[in-house]
């Protein structure tokens, strides 16, 4: 019975202890790749070139420069695994001048009220449920974003002039990461992101490089003697302080908007390129793997939006042979007087390990996207 409490805690340590021999494992800081905002979820994340609202600090910081209002706010709450895991996002964007915007975002992804049964037995060996304590395992990210319209001054100083047919935006993120597992472990990290967007008539392009300089997490562990003794008795590995690295990932995007009187249709395709080794993606290799995403957004008079997307393409093998599976998403958006309420139903049919989830997000003021230059 004593091993039950040990297993609960050791499950959270398992993803970190093995990385002592490999400081750059796959899926480091994966909570930063979940997504933010129901619009992005509904389009399977394929909004790198079209994002331009309060959630752009997550998807592509360059999109913040497309916000025309003086203030913008975005909030979102989602729950996974029947409410066991909770994801929260909040952002605030302030216009500095006509071409520059500054933003701040906060992300929390956590599991709360996890029972710690290390002390389940009293000194006499009797089970005492009142001795059970609870802890949380939570990941936090604090993101400071800067975005500006036009080409960077560095390119202009090199003689690069803007093509009047194109509109450009660029932006960058500085992010501080804090991860905590009860009183047992803490991790601190820092990283940088950079992004760019461009629009010409009905076409739009964009890319974002996450973890440009490689984002690090420095982990430290604090286990009391009793916990260490129980870990040894039950055959669990004792974790030690270490540093793990999140390698860069590049996301390329391109899309086109079609207009018919009161209607519009945006179609965008993205390619997510990871550099941390072979993954189970549509394009799988070492060290680069590629995962495509496709999204569409149908709009009516710029106030009602229907969305859909396909992502998370994977190769599976069964008795039929090799097959390609993917995750379909759908969503709805309503925009009225600066407010936008978005809804997304993601992971329909349970194509991945995460059960399907209903998601809602709300934003204010920074929800209008510029219509491409005709």
C-alpha cells in the first residue's frame, strides 16, 4: 500500500530523471505548444500568417502589430482529462504608437489536488487517511511581447526597401518559465521567440521561430529523508538536479482570403518543423520532423465565423497496414462591438491521447484583423 503514494509522485519525476543522460529530450516545455485561444484550436493551429488578435503573443508575436485599438485583452480556460488538468491563458496588449505594440501573456497548465500517500501509515503501521496531504504540479510561462509594423531597422540599414505592395510586421517574445511539483521540485527557464508576417492583396505569409537560442530549464529537487527512504524501498530512482533544453522549432505558414460580397473564406496551411529528433509525424526524420496543419475560416459580414482544421497527422500500423490518422477540429466565432467570443471542439473522435475538449475564449478590442490591401 505504501508504494501507491510513491507511484503517484514518481510519475511526475519520470519525465525528468531520464533526461540526465540527454539534456535535450523531446517534448520539453510541451505545455507551451498546447495552444491559446479557441480560434487557433478550431483551425488546428494553422494561423501563423493570419493571427492578429490578443492571442498573437502565443501564435506569432508579429501579429500583435496588426491590432489597431489602443488596448486588447484575451482570456481562456480549458480542462483536459475530464477536468483533471486545467489550462489558463491571459493577455494584455497596449499600443505604444501607430506602428508598435507591447504585450504581456501568462500561461498556467496544472494538475491540482494530487494525493501524497507517503505518510499514509502512522508510526504503528496503521492506515490513517487523515495523514494524506495534497500537492499541485503546475507549469507557468510569463511572456513579454514586442511587435512593430514595417521591416526591422537592421534590414533597412542594409539597403532593404519595403515593397509598397506588401505590408510587413515582425515581433519577438521573451519568456520566463517556472515549473513546480509540490514541494519536491522546481524548475526555472528562459527563452526567446521571433516572428514575421507579410500581406499582399489577398495573400499572407508568416513564420515564427520558437526557442531561438534554445530554452533551458534548470531543475532542483528537495526530498526529505523519509521520502528518499521510501523511494529506495520501492525501487524508484532518486532524481538529481539537472538542466534540460528545449530545442528550436520553426513554423511556416501561408494563406489566402477569398471575398464574395458579404462572405469571406480564409484558407491557411502551416508546417511545424521540430529539431529534437525523430517524432511520430507525417514527415519523420533525424533530427528534423515535420507536422502539417490545415485551417479554414468562413466569415459572414465580419461578425460570424465558422472554422475547421486538420492537424496532428500521425502514421499508425494495424492489421490493415500503415495508415495516416489526423485530428479534426471545428469551431465558431461571434464578433460584436469589439468583443469576440470563440468556441472550439478539438480532438473529435479521440484521434490522439487527449480526449476531445470544448473550449471557449473571450477577447476585447484586439479582435479585428486588417483586410488585405486590394
